């Protein structure tokens, strides 16, 4: 074969085997970039919520699609995006890479570790925005999520899949309540996600240390968008927490708990972004879709049906009020979205009632369905007892002569208020709560001096664990309250009471 033909054949084979990859990027240009907001011309096919790329691997997400331009919030390094720079579509929505290795870690809303423990190996990506499960995909909320607080587990119980708002003024114990609930889940298999929006960095460091001390960090993920972070980062943080919880709920069929601390700062960050985008301000300068912002986040909390894996996401949003005003714009919005609220009152907190739960305003719309039968049975009259006490307490200030029944109600009410007090980071197992509340409701503690009640409670629980562990175990496993169990509990409390009252006060 002539040399020319061989060369031609080789060239033809090379041409045939050559694979060409062609592609096209849709590119626009930045008209204006200031304060983390970019106005873009071009990208006619872009969709709302899409991720856009700027020079230097800087990304932004589309917020507004207007007639002539696109308005985009830049996620990081917004000062490096200059007027006239190119910008291209990615074809993806904003998401977060998720995986089981996130447990025990502190991350920012971009998924980058903040705890200095190295990179996190992730398994898949989840979108930050996704539709809430429909009615068919849900189940009624029936399984309790124990907080370890007597006042909450008895009066405003929380169920797995519920959305329960924690609301109150600053420094009334809102975060403490949420963190203690996370600590109480350490041996239950519940995955907890704590989202810190606009908090001080030192607060998050302290919180991580607290969880580590109580062996609860292993099942917890902390997402930190501090006060120093851009508004867009603070805006995205709760959606990141929700997306991670959805991964554990859908993919691994786990029960999850998400604490949003707090949505007041989240709403303020969204207001800042909206005003920079020149959206028309409404009441209190919030944009018109502020209600939709929180409803589309909180509606994703659910107890899934067995067909969907049976996992759950429980949401504990926190709202900070000013001067106990729960009728302000954002508080009323979130109250109307959630399945109840735990109202922490500054006056109660300052008078030494901690947790400072106002039992009159606090409510759980799931109620007894989210309690074990034993707790439901003994706590039935507590709310009425406390309400009567508050009423009689106000009345007794103006009256010197009170009948025996009123005096008894006042004494019992004061005792129940004292009994429901609890130190932070000391959550109680539900079986121990049942014994203590039963003793209070059945008037077994009326002869204990109020100032010695906390001492009595601690000593009684130690005595029961040592001598009557079978009663506690029966409550824990059977979750029922029978007449026989009631009599056994009464005998145990009365036996210990005799010992306790015979011991001189000075010896303790």
C-alpha cells in the first residue's frame, strides 16, 4: 500500500475517533454591585432561586426577576464583584452538601467547618428550598418528644413532628430551654440541629462546650451564622438547618429536632435584603412576604407516614419579644403558623420561677396526644390548680380573713409553682417527673416546708432510685398509670417523708 494512502487512512481514523464536546453558557453582565446586591442584565432564561456564578468562583442567588434586569444576592466576598463583570447561570438552585459526618460538627451556612476539625466528607446534596410534605404523606403527631422539664412535659407537651414556638423577652431562658431539650435527646436516637442566627460567636462556642460536657454533641449539628455575617448568610441559615434535617428524615428515616435561634433576627436579615433590593416595605418596614418566609420554612416540619419512612422533623422556633408584647408583627405571624407556644415571662424569671413558663398563655395544640398515658392522667388538673392559685393569690392580697378551702388552694398552688421549678442542664426522665408531679397533685407534699421542697425532691428521687427502682422502671416501660402503681407510689413517698421530716434541718 502506498505511503500516502496509509497516512490518509490514519488521519481518517483519528478524525472518526475524535470526540468533540460542545457546550454553551448563558452569560450576562453586572450593571451594579453594592451592599451584597448585584443588578444583572441578560440571562433571559434564569429562574428564581437559581445559583449564579461570578468571576473568582463567587456565587449568588436570584431573588427578583424584573422586566429589564435580575436582582441577585451575593453569598460571599461581595466586594470583589465589580460593575461590568460577567455572570453566568449554573442551572442549579442553592443547596447544601449533607452527610452523617456532619454530626458533632459546627458549620457555617455554606457547609464549611468552623470548629477546626478538618473537612467534612459529605454524601449527597440537598436543596435549601423544597415543598412541605402533603396531608397524605403525614401522620398525626402522637409520639412525645420529652424536654426533661416538668412544667413543659406536663402542661405544654411537644410531640415528634410538631412545631412549638418558644417566645419571650431577651434573657428569659429561651435558648436554655431549647439546649436542655437537645441534651435530653442524647440517648433517644433523635438527631438535633441547632441553628444560631445573629448570635455572638462566644455564645456558640459556649453552647458547643455545654453539649460536649453532657455527651449530647455526638447527635447534634450546629449551624452558625453570627451577627458579623452578611444578611444573606443569616437569611439562609434556617433553610440549611431544615435541609440537613430533611436528609436525616427522608434518607435515614430518623427523628430530628431543629432549633431556630432566633427567627426575629432571621426576619430582620430578610428585611435588610428586601430593602436593599428596593422592595416596597410594609408593616414595621418588613416586606409583604415575611409571613410566607416563615411559613414555608416551618411547614416542612412533619411526622411522616410509614410509606415515606416514618421519620419526623420537630421544629422549635424561637422569637424574641420586646416588653412581653406577643402581638407585634413577627410574633403574631409565627404564633399563627406553629402548633402552640411556650411563653417565657420576664416577671416570673426575675421572681425566681425558672423555667419562667406562663402556664396561662402557653399552649400545645397537640396536647395530650403527645404525652404518655401516665403523664396525661396525673397532669389533667394541674393547669386549673395553677390558674385558681393565680386568681386567689391576687385576691388574698386584699383580704385578711380567708376560709380554709382558699388557704388550702393557696398553699397547694404555691407548692406546685415551687415543684415545677428546675435548674438548667438538669433535665429529668419522664418516669421521675411522673412521681414528683403525682406527689404534688395528690397533696402528699403539703406538710413539706416550701423552702425545703427542692431539697426534698432531690433526696426523694435518690431514695426511689435506690429502693423503688421497680416503680420507676414500670412507668418507663409500660407508660400506664394504674391504681396499684398509684398506691405503691403513695407508700414510697410517705415512707420517705417520715424519714425526711424527722431529720433536723441543720444536718443538711
